[in-house]
C-alpha cells in the first residue's frame, strides 16, 4: 500500500465451513442448462451463458444479508451482489472498490473517502448516506455482524457526509491502516434504510433473480456495473455439502465450478480432461498455539525447542498432501509487510534436546488440544506428537468439543491446533497478539510489542511502519507462541471450458470465488 498521506487511487479467514447440512441432491439434479463439453478450452473472454457453481451451504438458515455472510458460499454470493469500499488484493494489500480515494488528516484521526460513480441495481447512485447507514448497521451493539469488531475504531457519531460522494470518517485514535477497515470481511455497502434482504439490491456485478435457501441462488448480469459488466449472462449457486457430491456434479456436467476440493481429489483427477484444478496458494495458515503465560510454555527455551523439533515439510506432505508450503512461525507468508528476511527454520533435534534439558523439561508430558473443526487438525496433531517423541517429549492429542473449540482454546490448556484464513498482517496482530486483543490464543502480552504496534499504525512514514512490522515479527519468531508449520493451498475444480478463474487469490481475497471476470468458452 502507498503511504497513507497519498491518494489511494490506483492501489493494488477466517472463512468457515461449519453448519453444513445434508447434501442437496435435488438442487444438483434439478439445475438447468446443458452440461459443458469435456476437453474444450476456454479461449478468449466472451459473453454469454450460465455458470453453475456448487458450494457447501448452510441449509434453510442461509441468508443473503451480506453483513451476516460467514460461510464460503455466503461470502462469494455477497461479493457478486454487493460491493465494499475496498477489498484485499492477492498479497492482502488493499485495492479500491467503491472508494476511489482515501486521505487522512495530519494526525491520522480523520479520513476523507471519495466514492466513485456507481449505481445500485435499481438505478439509484451509491451515496455517502448509503455508506454511513451500512456502517451504522454493522456496528449496532445489539447486532452480531462479523465486521463490527473491525469497524470499532470508527466514531460514527462525529463522522459525516460532506456531500453525496464524500465521507469524512472520524476515528477513536490515530490509525494509518484505515484502508484495512474498508476491506473488512462483511463490510458491504447497502442502500440507505435497507434492513431486509428477501430481494436484495446491491451495487455488485450481478443482480438478484431468485433464491431458495439451502438449494440455489440465481443471479443475472448487471449491465451498468462500475467495473464493467460480467461476461456471464447468469450465475447460479447450488449446494453440495459433501466434497464428493461437488466433484461428482462437475464430472457429471451438472456444474461448471466445484468449490473447495481436497488434495486427494486434485491428485485423482490430474490428467482427467473433464477437470481443471485451480490452486490458490497461501490461503490458510496451519499451526499450533503455545500459551506463553503458563507452564510449561512460559519457558522461552522450551518454546524454541518446539520450533526446532518440528519437521514442517513432513506436516505439509502428510497433512496437506503436498498442497501447500512450509511456514516459518510467522503469519502471512507472501503478504504485505511479511518479514521474508528472517531465515527459515529447519529441524535441529540436537539443539532441541539441549534446550529441553536446559528448561528442565526432560520427560515432559503435555496435552495438545485439537478437534475435527478443520480439515487436517487431528492428523496434524498425531504427526506432531510423533515428531516430539523423537526428542523425549510426550505430546498427547486430546480431542475436544468441536462446537466450543475456538472459544475453549482462548483460555484453557497450553498447546492447541490452530489455523487462520487470509487477512492483513496488521489485522492478525491487532486481533491476536496485543495485550488487549480479544482472540489472543497464545496469551502473548508484551508492552514493548504493543508499543511497536502503536508506532506502526500511528506513522505516516512507510519506512517507519515497515521497520516496526519487521521488529514485531522478529520478536515473535524468536520467542512467540505461534508455531506456524505451513500454509495450505485452497483448491477448486472447474470444467475445462471455464476461463478467468484466478489462480493467485487466497481465500477471502477479492479474486477468490469471484465470477464477474469468469467466462464460458
């Protein structure tokens, strides 16, 4: 991102799968249109046709309210029908959407946003009043919208519409990373006064046609979208909660896009002319959390030993079936501000044994909390336990309640399985690593670290901010509680005649599960 004192024009999850219900075979069997022709290439972009995309769904409780979007299919549908002021690029830097520019005042406590010329599907222009209404709805303390915490820095009582296309946002403290707020997951703009979404009206590239919760959503091209009309005439979302159902629907010609396939399926259908697999690197961070405020991991030597006993490549090969890359105990590999100058850790069992002896932890037995809340969690725990055994530690995978797992590991235990989707490194730090962070699973509390964060987000000098982010990551790498062993690819499968699916788009970024730039050959 450019320094915040410059105009933003021209700047370049966690997503959940929970809540799935039984496979909607009727939705798949009843979808209209002719199946794709196997083996045909997508060619150059062209207009026309209906693309049918199958996702896991949420049953009868599915909603088209973009502020409630939580499942992968809800997130994709929200970006098809609505727009945000900004969104995440492939490196999770911020790219403008409905906002054409953003500029701060000298102390970074007020930001002026200019809207581009855009219209809602009913022809009304997108105005400052629509943005203020949307953000007020999201931050309503009586509601449970996902973006509420991200927008908590806004002081909407003293924010104002300068005119129809300019908004002056007041903040509760200086914040150089203000554009991150505009791109927050779920921070979509809806027309002023909107609070129901039976027939949603947005400003996105597709307009609403029909909806059957838990079965299908049909959208049509919006010709007047500010970013250009989609290539597709129609976009249909269908539901298949089992991965096997999604891949079989693709193989049978019932859909042209199958979301979220396993590495096993990707390997199985390599070379099959009915399937094109698209990998989206760095979509999900994989790791373990060690609580640094309690025994045994309040000992820095023992934490370093845990880092050094870990065979990251083995975990990637076994748990991710090779569909990913190793981590270096830092979040956000490949993202903006990532400290790629820090040397990659590799296993050093002799050094690990020495540190364990120095920590007085020989023969240590410790529970590793895990649960079937995410793909590979239980397998990763088992593999890691085998690795720890080589240096004399007994790590005991302990399966918890998957319905309360994420809440439980915030305060209980000392070692736990963990993962995260894409977000800016600043957001990861603010939500998980500050003394007052609400989801601080490692219990990392360091005043000097907090001060570095304040320096980073309070400076208009990009060099100062870059140095502060680097210093924070060096501190975490040396003595933090996140053992980040890998980054998983996200995999989707398409019919060969589908073109334009982005291959370099981590889950939850702008180009992931995006269909306005996709075409049928």
